[in-house]
């Protein structure tokens, strides 16, 4: 098969590495890709927001399957474009159509979906600029801290956790009146704060059947001990030590199965990934959010643990055969540390030469904000690369990843020093 992978981050580099391992893959194109994906296939300079351009490329290069990494093309209807055009509808497509993608594209829609389908989640209400006074009244019904979420897509950064009512009011004013997150925060969801342990569960589904992928825990805050601003993700661990068989069974019965039933009941065309962002309160799982793609950097610890043919799994889902697809997961642990640019997630400089990659001995590297210039690699984003190590136990995986994180060097390099430390007591 000729395969077109949409995206250009660390997640897509991880996906590209697994896709090209399969004998099913003849040619892999990545749009737009990065310096890492260029080592797996052919990067193509497409505007992935222009579906006509993407479709024309797929026709011209006899693409048999499209796999979408990031959320924006899905929310904006790339799947609908392919399924709605006679010359493209035969192309296998991994990623939900736009109505299913609203599970990530609108926090308000997702919360309504959960309520309609009996899926446990935090109490909430949604507000706009016109209902600002009602939002203030709703704050008075909650206890601190307060959770404010931009309704739309905000690159993983549209959530504020406010420790006082005064902070929450200021946050609402920034989001609704000063458009802190642009159009994404024209509607704001105010949520009850749930205290517990966070984890991420992933399935791949054809909308009827599903396979559960390895679980993971990611680290969103920029600073050690989960301090500072939210980022796109500063590291991840898979599996999750506190998620034993009993908890995973409860998650499947209370969350995964009702979600799949809801997708069917509400007529969503859904062939792709579902990311369940969960809070475990005591022994009970609650959904914090849905994403409609693999997480990043969770993909960089999940995919290295999948031993079976990843491309065959994608193909089976696109052909409505998810239930019969093989999924074999390696034992042991994977841990990744995200190397970032100094100043991220605020302003940062880029274009600095990356050194030390040849000395990496224990880890697999997944490039995110990396570009090539001749024979040099340069920083090109806020999150530069994920350093992922595997071992039979968490402590060894952590030691290997941090060894190689120190080996790599560029001006302004920053990374968290505590990825996985909070999980060691559960071992």
C-alpha cells in the first residue's frame, strides 16, 4: 500500500517508524513531516488544512490509506471530504469524520455526549460572554480550585486551574472578554475539580468493535512536581503502575463500552483512535476529556510497546474489522522525556544546532520541533524531541532515558527531571 500520514510532530515520527516496518507498506508519504519522518519516508509540503490539495495528492500518487495524526484536520472535516468525493471514497481513512471529531473539537459537545450516554464526568456548565454573570453565579456553587476550559481547540493549552475565586474570575475575563485562546474560548466550560490520579487510556475502533492499546500517564505542566503552565506534554510513562486489571475492567465497563455505544447511537462515522483522559478518584474513573487521536507524547511510549503489525491494525480498523485485528503488547516499561526549548510554552528562540545524537545509546528518539539544514539538525519548535527508553522495570527505563536526555545538547535545552517519579511508590 501507498500510505499518506498527516502531521509533523513527535507523534507522527513515532507512527511513521511503526508504519514502515510493515510489509504492507510500499511507500510512505508524510505531510508535512519533519527531519525525523524524512528518515522513514517522503516528506511532502502540503497544506493539510486544504483538503482539496491533500485529496489531489492522494489521487496523483495512488494513495491507498490516509492516517491522520493531529486533531485539527479531523475536526475540520478531512474524513468527510474523502468520503464525500467519488474519486476518493475508496481510500481507506484512519480518523473520525467531523461529527465524531467534535468529541475533541468542543468540550461542551463532549460533556453533553457523556451526560447523554451515562459516562461519569465532573459536574459542569458552559458560558459565553453574554452569560458572564451567570458564570460568576455558577462559580459560587463550586469549591476551589476551579477548572476553566476553552471549548474549542487550543493545542492542549486551553485549561486553567484556578486556586481561588478571584483567579477564576480573572481567568474568565481573559478567556471570554480578552480572547486569551482566540475563538477557542468564545465558550468556556466551568468544571468541578476532581482530585485523584490522572491517566490516559487509548482505544482504536471502527465505531463498533475496538482494541484497547497500552495505557499511559503524561505530564502536562512545564515544571517539576506539576508546577507552572500547561504544555503539549513534557513526558510520559507506559504502562501505569496503579492501573491493575480490576481498574482497567472498571474503565472498560463504565467508560469505553458506553462511549462506543454512544458513537453508534448518535450515528458517528468513527474509524480511528479515542483518547480517554481520565481522573481516578478512589477506585472510580471519571472522564476529564476525549481526544480523537493518539496523544503526544503518549504515542512515543505506547507505540514502542506494540509488537504486532501496527499498519495491519490501522488497515483493519479502516476496513471495519477492528475486532479481528491482532494487537500484541511488549511487557516492561517505556518512559519518555520531552526536550523543550527554553521559554516554552511562552516565547522561545529556535534555530539552534542539536548535538550529541550520535552518542545516544539507550533510547529511541522521536523528533518533533526539529529541522535539517544540510548535515545539521536545528531546533524548530517548543517541544524539540522525545527521548524514549524501554526496560523491564520503571526505574531502569527512567535511568536510561535521563542518561540520553543529558547527552543531547543545544542552546536553551530544558526538560523536567521528575518524569515517572510519582509512580515509583505504586510499584
